């Protein structure tokens, strides 16, 4: 493309680094898409009540969604590496909006599985890959902080949307609420996607923190090809850690609201507790993203996993709102930090040349854990009428993830 094609970008860059505009656009995309994702547990209760479907049946639809989303993360990562984030996100957000619109028409269980478990999943598979891989390319310095700001969008969505969605469902019904969500995704997220640009050098710019004519040790041309990355033990260790992490987080996302209501606490308080997870995750994303820049992403991830391990024990005893609020703060903080640190950790270990697909496969491994967790949780509840056995699994997964993270060693890239 010609010099004049990016003249307006250089004009903007003379006043403000264009990467910050990308951060803002990615923040809005994360807010709407992941914010709605985190309200599944609220719809869970409303849909189960109308159709008298068991918890394992609805949990299985969410697990199908997570599994296909993971597969699409790999595909989206490859497409993003080749064609850039604007195409990936425009298509992804359009598909998400369509899926939520169709959810308003659900009358049979296969509708629920297909509209949510397949269509929405296909769209969601590109969200983290396109936004976070793009941030990794635009920032050498402050990569963790900028990733944290972007992922704070998801936390903001999780903080804002559960009470709003709960009110909309109560006032207008869950079908109308899905239509409102679809319009928000179509207008907001698709529009924000148009501001995403693949890499700064294509516009005659340099990544933030890289001087003119200098090639950093972690530039967009550096790193492991995917074929080499999968031969390293670090790659598979990171996949297992993310698998265990998503086992924990997706169980909580799907079942925490229902568990709190089962203890006799009102739905509005339960929605507020769920929102607290999102609010605390904002702090986790910002604080731990910055911590990753200062102390390294691996130590920061170990801290987050340790906090999640401690938080998991609270669920054995929680039976009052204040106890659930404490749990929500601890879990939300660690949840937000870990989601923020995983993309910079991939960049640390494997560089940027194949960051999209490597990050996509690591994400897919996590989604397998997220697929298994809610099904097991729903099955355990249907058999026992309690989540106590599940909390043992939850705690064990968090502790094991912490231990494996400690064992991950630097690659040749990260020690160069």
C-alpha cells in the first residue's frame, strides 16, 4: 500500500501512539463479548426453569460451546497470523451477534446446543486470539500492562452486565434480553473491530518500547515457529496449566450463581456476587499485568494460581453472602490476572512469529478443561444434590496448576 494510505495514522501517531487506539478498541470488544459470556449462569437458571431441563443438560451445551470455541481459537490464530485482526474480529463479532439473536428463538434443546454451543462458539473463538496477539505485536515495553487494560474490558463487562442482564431478564424475559445483547454486539463490537491493525511496521511505525531502526529480541519477526514450539516441554506444561485453570474458572462461571441461590440467597445478591468476580478481576488484570512487566510473567502467574488455590477452600464453608463476597474477590483477582498473563507468557517463551496459533492451541487446551468442568459439575450435582465433591476437584486442580507453573523453565528465546 502507498505512503498516503497510512498518512492519517502517522498524523495520529505524532500526537498519540496508535497502539493506544487499538487498546481502546480491544477493551470495548472484550467488554461486550466476554461480559455477555460471563452471564451464562444467569440465563442458565431462567432457561432451566422454563423448560425444566436438568443442570447437566444445560451444562453440556456450555461445554460444547467451550470445546468448539477452543478449536476456533486455533483456526482464528492461523488466520490472524496471515490476514490480521480486523478480518478475524469483524467476522467473529458478526457471528456472535447472530448466535445471540437466534438464542431468542430457542424452543428445543437442539436449538440451544446449536445456536449457543456452535454458532456463538465459532464467533467467540477469535476474540482473545485476535485482540491479545495484536497487543503483543504493538507493545514491547508495557506489554503486560496493555494486555491487562484490554482484559480489564472483560472484567468490566463481568462487573457491569450480570446485574443488568438479571434485571432485563426479570423485566422483559430472557428472549428479549438475548435480542438486546445481539444488537449491542453487532453495533459495538463490529464497529470497534475496524480500528484493529495487525503490526506497527506495516504502517511505518515501531512497537512501543522499540527504538527506530532497532530490532528487539522479542520483535514480530522473532521466535519459534509453531512446529518447533510444540516439540518443547514448556509448551505442553503451559497447556496443562491453562487446562487446569479453565477447569476452575468455567465451573465457577456456570455454577456459582446457582450454588449461591441454592443456599437460600436471593438471585439479585447472587448476581451481585457474580459481578464482584468481574470487578475484582479488573484489579487482577491491571495489577498482575503490570507485575508481569516488573517481576516477570512466570512469577506473576505463580502468585495468581496460589491465590486461586487459597480461594477454592472458602467454597467448602461459604454459606452467607459476606463469605461468598470474600471468595469472589480472591477468585476474581486471580482469574483476571491469569487471563491477562497467558498471552505475554506465550510471547516470552515462544516469541511473536507464530504467536497467534501457539496462543490459540494453548487456549484450546484450556477450553478442553472448561468443557469437562461444567459437565462434571452438573453431573455431580444431579447425582448428589450438592457441589461439595466438586469443590475438592476444584481445589486439587488449582494446587496442581501452581506446582506445574513452578516447574516451567525458560526457553532459549527467553534466556537470549
